[in-house]
C-alpha cells in the first residue's frame, strides 16, 4: 500500500516537472520571438512595419492633435486638466523624435500610443466642459430674453417715470441689467444669468407696485 502511494507521488512529481519544463520552454520561445521589443508593441509589428508606422503616427500627433483643431478645442475649453495633458504631451515629443532618429522605434511606438491615448482623454474633458458652457450660455440667453420682456413692459407702462420706491426698484433693475451685459461680453455666463434674473425680479416688483398704486 505504501509502495503504491510512493509510486503515485513520484508520478505526480514527474508530471509537475514536465509541466514546469513545458512552461519554461514556452516562455523562452516567447522571449526569443519578442526580442528586445518594449512591452506594448504588437507581436505582428515587424521592424519594417515600425519604420513605416512610427513616422506616420509622429506626424499625425504633432500636426493634428498637438497643434491642430484638437489643441484649439482644449485651449479654448479652459479645462486645467486637459490643458496640462496637452502641455505634458508636447513636452514628450522631442524625446520621441530623438528615439526615432536613434532607431529605437519600439519605444517611440509605445510612447506615441500613450500620447494619443492621453490626448483622447484631454479632448473628452474639454468637450465635456464645452457642452457645460453651451448649456449655461443657452440658459443665460433665455433669462436675458425674459428680462428684456419685463423691461419693455415696465417702460410701456411708464413705471420708469414713477418716484419713490418704484423709481428705486427701476434703478436697481437697470443697474443689474448693465452688470449682466458686461458679464455676458466677458463670457461669464453664470454671473450674467444671475444678474439678469435679479433684474427681472426687481422689474416684477416695480410693475406690481405701480399697478397697486394706480388701483
């Protein structure tokens, strides 16, 4: 019985040793096939393909992503994180260019992939902010239209010519309108929206008070 168990253990150990040897052989083949290519370079990316692909990607990233429309979108967004990614990506390009000149195409390929991925993230951040700004601008314009309607109503009813508290309300409303227009020109849409809204509330009070006094 003990002898059978011993033989079974030996068979298991032999099987385990064979598995280990097979794995090591497989790993050795993979390493030889991969050569010194950096991690991240596709297995089918031969030297010939790298010589064609890397310069093409370099030109695309330099002219389209870091200097073209993509860069303009990021800069216009005012998103600090996106702008920092753009700045960092531009800073990496001289090193990548040096690697290409030295024939270190695998490293250049991986770096360009990373830069392109980072720039896609930066664009997403910039466009998210851009959408938020557009929404806020639309809301501000709606508030401005409402304010203009109440201002015209007050003028037609002669509220602006009243005295006392009504006159004071109209002056405050006009001041808030003027401040809102300045903020609108400076692209401070939130501030402009709030000021137009405040002006509208003051105009409503002036109109209501004027109507009550006439009655």
